[in-house]
C-alpha cells in the first residue's frame, strides 16, 4: 500500500502510525494535521523484530498514549521526544 494511503487510513481511523520510515515525519510531505499521532522508531537498521518490539514495548510503558495524540514522536535508544504535528 502506498505511504499516502497508509497515512490517510491511520488518520481516518484515529490510529497512531508507528513506523521506521522517517518520511512520514516530513512536514513537507505530511503537513499539519496529516496524522492522528505519529511514532517514528529511529533505531539501528540491523535491529531484529524482537529488538524493535522490545524497545517499543518499553517506550509504551513510560508514557500516557493519550499525551501523544496530535504529536510527532521520535523514539531512539533510551530516549524519545515529541512535537506538535
């Protein structure tokens, strides 16, 4: 499915888009209000699915997911940052 269709589907269904694809975070390609909430995983390319799932699971335990609505959140090893979309 093309990226644009994925973004529209997530937005229309009030779903967070969780991805390793940094293009979803582009304000040029996806201007304000393009996402319900976006979580970009900026992890090493060689990480396995198990490692990615583990990092994401630990991240989810540390936050209130409702605080991420309307925000672009970047998750890296040991830290994360959010900005209003």
